[in-house]
């Protein structure tokens, strides 16, 4: 059953400075004021009532939790202790910077009921981190993860492909270094140009060019595939669409799409179909596709984009896409006059730096995948 998370956005609290891409007030629509104990308890009660869940998770996002003064950390965590004891709150999560975590801080979090820590890693390439003015290096991430794991705390790592200086190669090597730390989950947020950031200024000056949507989808499908092979869940790709994020003047440029994850999943499905179809296709006969029922939208693609591309690029017609509950989540079956072929997105696709270069669209053309 999906967990209900009660989020508190403590925007920029504890941050030693502003990283070049970050404007939590714009993204989360919160000024970062600490909630009072009564506000914390009331919000937990409201979420429990509307979700129908006995217990909910509480999260403090949007700042550097372990860098805020310890007395303020205690003020936020204290009202949750009774709720943890009663089962009304099942766990606490926080997000923070890798360089503000050490063995003592991890022990404090564990003793305070924090079960999950999300680290803003962004990149494991020191040159990219330097250009993003993060103020920490990749080795800080490794130390922080070790401290958290020693306390039995679940670790989530956030990565941001497309930062200044990032390339497809550094993005892949960042992911590989992150996966080597055996995180419990990942979040992948392609870099956006958000108003009020240093990155926005660089963009306006012509000193930064974000990934196009097509590039970001292409990079992220390969990153997702690497994570799937490593067995590490990617719990989110692309920023959560909110009224604040989507309001005019917030995102100035970059690969934003409200259903970014679905674009990525649809690309993986298309790559598998492209591989399976030559084994089944007598192009004069239509093909039928089967997949797990929950995957039909990914196989078809947004606005039937995958079906249209199969016609356009491979000359095959698809007469049916059906759900089959016997199929695994990552499997697709193609049936045609020349036979039946079953494949798995995880096992049967292979992405490398080389095939990225052969597949990727010309960045200078700024061509967008058409989902209109
Ligand atoms: S990225 Fe993290 S550390 Fe940097 S300014 Fe934003 S919230 Fe603070």
C-alpha cells in the first residue's frame, strides 16, 4: 500500500548558501518558516483523516535539515515523538546536504525516529559540483551514506542530470558511483532554469544551455535502465507538477513536463518494441501487443506517440494493445503473422555511452520530442 507522506517544506533552512539552480520558494511555494508543534500535529491529523491511513510518514523537505541549529531540529522532531509512539506517525524523513552529515548527526537522527534521509547529491563529478557551487565534493556523499547506513537509516539520493559542465558521460559515471553506494532509492530531476537563481542569470547571459526535453528523456531512460539493472528503485523522475511550479515565470527554460516519468517509460517501451518487431513483422499484416495492464499507457505512449512512430519509422500497423495480467511489469509481447516474441525492458535492452551518441538528437537543433 502506498504510504501517505505529510510534507513540511522548510525551504532553505540550514542552507549555507544558495546552490546555483535552487529556488525552493518558487518550486515548493513555501517561505520556509518552521511549523509550530500545533501545526505539525494538526496537519498529521488532517492527512490521516483524508487518507484513511492509520499511520502516516512525516517529511521535512526543501532545506538542509542537519545544518539548522540543533535546538530547531529538536523543536521540529519533538512533537512527533508521541505520534510515533502511538503509531499515528510511522516514520520521519528529512532531506539534507551530504556535507552536513557525520556520525554524530546520523546517531541523533536515528535516536529521534528519523528512518529515511534524502541526500541532495546532484552529481558525483567534482567538476560539475564545483560549477554548481554546491560547496561539497563526491567524497562527502560517500562519507554521509556510510554514516547513515551505520545507523540503519534508509538513504535516498537525488541526482540532477544536465547541470553546467555535465555531459552524458559524467551523468552516467555519476549514476554508477551513486549506485555503488547501494542507496535504497533514487530521485532524478533533470536540471531546470528556475527564476531567481544564479543559473537563470547564466542562462540569460547565454552561458548555460539546458537539456532539451528530448535530450532529458533520452538521458533519463538510460539512467533509469541502469538503475533497474542495479535493482535500485527510482521513485521520481522530474519535478512534481504543482501550481507554484507551473505558474508563469517560474520555469524559464529546461526539460519540464508534468508527466516526465511517463515520457521516459514510453521511450523504454518503444526501444523494446523496436527490437522485437523485426522478428514478428510481415509488414502487410497488423501486429498486436500485450503487456501488464498497468503498462498500456506507457506502451502506447502519450497521445499514441509510440503507435504512430511504429507506423512512421517501421512501417508496421498495430491493431491491438491489450493488458495481460500474467505478464511481468517490464515485459512486452509482440504477435504477428511471422511469430510471437516476448521481451523485457530490463533484460533485453542495453544502453552504453556509444549507443547514446548514436541515438541522441542533435542538441544544437533543440529538437523536441513531439507529444503535442
Ligand atoms: S540545493 Fe539544497 S543545499 Fe542547495 S540551496 Fe537548495 S535546498 Fe539548499
